C-alpha cells in the first residue's frame, strides 16, 4: 500500500498528508494504514491519528504546536478551525 502521509516524530499525534486524501480513504504511513480519513484532507495538511481531547496539545516534530479547541477525532483535519495557540507559549 502506498504512503499518502508521513509522521515526523514518534511522539506526534498528527501526520502530514503528502497527497489529497479522500473521506473514507486510509491514511497510510510507512506502508501501514493508520486510520481512515473522516473528511477530505488536502495535501500538506495535518490529520489526527488519535483522538485529541479539548484542551490537549497537538504534537508535530515531537513538540506541542497548538492546543485543541474541541475534541479532534482520529482521521479529522487538524487546523485553525479546531486548534489555537498554546497559552503562554
């Protein structure tokens, strides 16, 4: 199975799409399907691979980059509509 996303760091709870991913399509990293996209994901955008509860941090590069403003489901696009800057960061 061909990859359509990549994970930067083992600690990350999101991956980055390397090509458009359609709703219902598997998100594949290192040849392994991780989850199914719950909505269309554009290339270059981030998608959650685990549930991120409201107020919890989103990790990319092994570091917290933003905080969830609501629960983000696995397979959901992770962007400004469901995250905010980490207070005090």
